[in-house]
């Protein structure tokens, strides 16, 4: 169970961007549309900027897969959704080596809030974080979605860990 807690903490901390400065929530911000947020996340890997050298892949079929280089024999697998206010929520089960079989623990659901300011910039904030991070927009100075990379960047790592775990 301690490994699952460490993995969950690594995921949450690793998701925080390091190259972009945070701001308070923009005054004119409105909830982002689920369609716009789906376009940002679906089929992309959110690279964790801090620590572990991994990320989470948001598959177009609502499946989510996570991997962290610090715990390369472990993986997270679950689902992701978008609510009407544009929050992306995911819940992962974490798997790790545990003797001759895989250990498993259900992680807590994590929801990332999204808003759009009056200039069209999308901002996001993690649970219990009062700061908002610019994700993308024509006036934000961010040409592409910050931290989001097209495709399943850690697929071979996840498949390798899954094979070692016998899943």
C-alpha cells in the first residue's frame, strides 16, 4: 500500500508544470467546454514535468495509462472522463511487483479543473492548488498544449511493465 501512495504522490507532483509560471484564476474565466478539453487531451500523453520521467496517456476511448521511470516496473491503468464544467477526471488502479504476482491498489480519483479566459487561453488547476497554469491559447504565448504530446509516448514502457507483472 505504501508503494501505491508513493506512486499517487509522484503522479500528482509530476503533473505540475515547471517551465510555466502559475497565476491566480483569471477574473474573466468561464468553464471550458468539454469538447474543447477533449480535443486537448484525447490521444495525447501529458508529460509529468517534475521528478519521475513519465506521464499519463489519455486514449480517445476514455482509457488512461500512466507510467513513471522511477518505478519502471509499475503502471497505472484506468479511465478518464470530462464533466460539463470541463474538468478532466481520472481514476487509476496501480500495479506493482509483489512476489510472484502483481500487487494492486485503486488510487483516488483526480480531477483537473479547466477554464477559458476572455482571450481564449485555456487554464488548468490541480486539486488543492489555488494557482492556475496556462495550457494553451493564441494569446498565452504557448503555441501547443503545454506538457501535452501527441500519441502514447510511454506505450512500450507500459507494455513492458504489464508483461513483467503478468497482466
